C-alpha cells in the first residue's frame, strides 16, 4: 500500500485568495482529481428526460463502465444499449459499418421500436474521421419510423468550444417539429429540473394565465412535441442557452435567456424582460411592478435576518455545483454579514466577471479552492470548527455534516430562489446529514439504487 512521505502538502496551485486569483481560470491546468461527490447530472441522466426514447452508446468498453452504471443506478437499464468498439475495428477502418450494424442489431432485437434513439458517438469517431453523415443516412433508411438524434460523448471537447453538455441540450430538441405557436404557452428549454411551483417565473405565468411546458414534466412523446408550441422560449440554465438560441431560430420564436441570479437588480431586469415579452398589459404585475419588487425584496430581507439569527457567525463554504452563480451567492451572503470563507470552483463564468471584481475589491481574503486539482486529493478535509456547506463538493472537501444537498440550482429562480436557498441553509444548519451516504449517489433528484 502506498504511503505519503514527508510533511504537509503545500496548497499552492489548489487554494488561493480571490485577491491573487486570475480570471477566468484561477488555477493552473494539470493532473486532475475526481472527488466522490456525484450529485451533478451527466449526459445519461439528461438524455433520459426525453420520453419513449432509448440511448445507444458506441464506444470502447473501458469508457462504457460509467454510463452503463449510471443507467442501471437510475433504474433505466431497459432504455440503455451499447455497441462495443474493438481494436480490430480501428485497424481495419470499418468504424462506420460497426456503428451501423451494431445499432441495427440493437433495434432489431426490440419488440417495440422507440420513438427516437439518442445515438452517442465518441472520441474515436472524431480521431478516425468517421463519416457520421453516412451512418445516420443508412440508419434512417433502415428505420424510417425512428428519429435518430445526433449525440456525442467526447470529453476531449470538454474545455474547447461547445461542450458535450451544450451539444446534448441542443440535440434533445432537434426532433421537435415545426408547428404553429399556441397563444398563452411558454416553453422552458434545456433544464434538468422543473421550476419550483413558487419560483418567480412560474408565479408570474400562473397569475397571467400562461401555461409553462418543460421537458422534465413530459411523460409521452406527444407531450414532448408540445414543447414546440411555445410562443415564447425561455432558458435558465447556462449550458442550455446555446441550444435554445438555435431552436428559437429554427421555430422562428423569441428566446429569453433568464439565468438564475442572486442579484436583486438582475432579477428585476429579467422579470421586466419576461413581462415585456409576454405583452402583459393589465394585471397586478405590469400595473404595479415596482410594488411587486419592493414586496419581494422585503420578504428576502426578512428571511436574511431570520437566517442570520439561526446561523450566526458560523463559517460557510459553498461550491459551483450547487448553483451556476457561486460567486453571486457568496456576494449576497457577505453583503448580509454571513461568514463565507471559501468557494470551491475550478473556473469562473464570464457571467460572474463583475461579481469576481467586486469580491476582489471588498473581500480580498475570500478563498477560492479547486475541486479537480490533484492536491485536493490529499489536502485536509476536516474543518476545525462547525461549518455550513452549501453544495455536495463543499460538504465533501470541508468534512461538514451540515450541508445543503442540491445541484445545478435545483429548480430555484428569482427572489423566491434566494429565500429558498436561505431556508435550505437553515434546515442544513439545524439537522446533520451523512455525506458518505448522500453525495455518492449519482444524479441528485434521480432514482438511485445505491
């Protein structure tokens, strides 16, 4: 068994203060470490949102293990198949034929054909210059009743250009047929979670008589196709914007990008954009929108005061997987005198540049800690005092049993999202949880067999 030799590990390169951090990548690239906090969704979880479809991965067996386990762990193995690529297929230059015949074999063995197939090609298809157009043309000719969706499992593209996550969230809406918009219908594009019933967007739509359609709420192919009837498209999750823009152009609809935020001013601007796009003329929101904002902010401030009386000066750490705007959350907590000590992240979104600059000026001692830098594997993972962690990675790296167990924003949005975050912090502070049991479960919100 390997044993560490020498003294303490120097955290340089894995931990820094925000005053010394560079934007947008505060840590040097190098050997990476993957912590056992697995609550974030991967491409298998996201693809399973499409109803009445199956996923087929064409890949070498060494890469297949993770995606197979993901499907099994969420009790969806019957909707998952794979085609193994072997060394001979690479040497003989017949990757196209292997892909076509393998997928054909899978579909021929199914008594009932799916409405669509999410066909995932991989890095090897890129390396070998596989003729994917030929692959899809042949499969579409053999199975005209099946829609083949072009998906990619190519982690080589993870940090350059459009990511696999963005490409998948775009591809999942490609089968939507061009159809007439239905008045009073709004479609939310590209999110893994439905918006909370109490979220600002849902409350506004409900008050004004609009219907919100979301992929996570679809149970049939027909319901899925109804997403194309939205007269207005909305996306809230940053990786969804790329695909939503393309879908809006294809369907000739307006698309509003309304990312989740912890900034009062930005939330107000986004709600004003929504109200304007909906062309709401006479209702309680449009006639007295400023009163609505004042009331919502007052409720937020009341919740901040209550949460502070409970949590006090307890150190707080948070991570980027809890929400796409971790620095925004740190900023609003610090503005309300909470003791945020560290943010776990590996890069900083361009959407948080102004927040990064503000923190750099007003809270220069705030620590930024990497999650994938190799030193994080051996640096101490235990806090000397009781710590409140917001997010699974923050919980694992800090060793806290008082943590908020959520990923990717979890359906929170707007002023209500701020209040719900504070409520979750209070709950986490008052009741311990076992991180060893919870954060190893893949896909927060999915059914898990672990």
